[in-house]
């Protein structure tokens, strides 16, 4: 139901990876804590970006869907390569892919935000908001 999309990639950067790796040599607990902080930071940043997309879209009379990333639900992880290529994420944000299609820096996100006449009115995203009953990933 979307007539357009916003594509984006974001990262907390390589310094977070380096700090976590240094900590892992001395304290696995500290490395785990830094990993969790990195996850919380990138998720919070993506939420801020998406709130901005929502406000800009609403000002134009459109609505947005919740962000969706390669590797979730039925969007195959292989979509990561063309998405990051289209965004020129390697040059613009320093985000690259491993052979297993995982992003480096590790605390990075790529996503698609659908734009349409009517947006998702659900306050929750994920499996609970999805109507696809035959999904292998359904919880």
C-alpha cells in the first residue's frame, strides 16, 4: 500500500566496535555491557530518525510505516547488499558487509520506511502487528 519509501543506513561507528573489543580482553562482562549500550544507542538513533521522517511526511499529507530491515520477517538478508550499495553506505557512513552479509561496524542498521496515503496506526511493530500468519519467523 505504499507509493514510496525512505531508505537509510545508520551506525554508531567503528569506535564502539574497538571499545568493545578492547574491553573483551579484560572483562567479558564489560564487553557485553558495551555491546548492549551500542545496541540501545543505534536503536534510539533510528527511532529519532523515523520520528523525523514521520513528521516530515505528515507535513506533506502522507504517513509512514514502521521501519523494516533486511533479515527480518520475509525480507531476505540478501537485500542488504543492494540496499547498502544504493545508499553508498560504504563511502558515506563507513558501513561495509562481511561475506555473511553482516554489517561492520556491528552497531549499524539499514532500513526501509514505506510512505503512503495511510500509515500504520499500530503503536507496536514486529510480529504482533503483522498480519502475515504463515511467516516462518512469527512469534
